[in-house]
C-alpha cells in the first residue's frame, strides 16, 4: 500500500549534504516526493511509496548524512496523494 511520510528533521542538517544523501536514499527506496532546507535550519521531507520503504527512510532521516547531527525527527504518516513522479531537491 502506498503511504505518505511528511517529516521535519532537526539538528545540524544544513550544510552537511543532508539533501543529497536523502535524495540518493529516496531513489534507492523507489520513493517519490522532495527534500528541502527550511529557513529555520531544519530539513523538510515529503515522500510517498511503499510503507516499508518509508519506514526505512524514516530510519535514515534519524541518522542523516555522515556529518549531520540529528537531534529530533517529527514524522507524520498520511494517505498518499500520488502527486509526484520523481524524488527531487526543492529550493523553497
């Protein structure tokens, strides 16, 4: 079943290639959606795909890139909207 994960990642997550690692992981897991830096220093992720793959993505987000220091993950699990065709980096 296709689900949706909307997450905000807190900590040292900007300037440490977090978006690029997230993009690579999402594509490996065959997820659709996007990742973006927010003005408050957090990273937002919106991903849709198989529930098992989304759970793997959530575990990845708790680790992040090698230089990241994740202190908190706020995750919301929703019904998929099927609005995405790829996973990409967005610039908000």
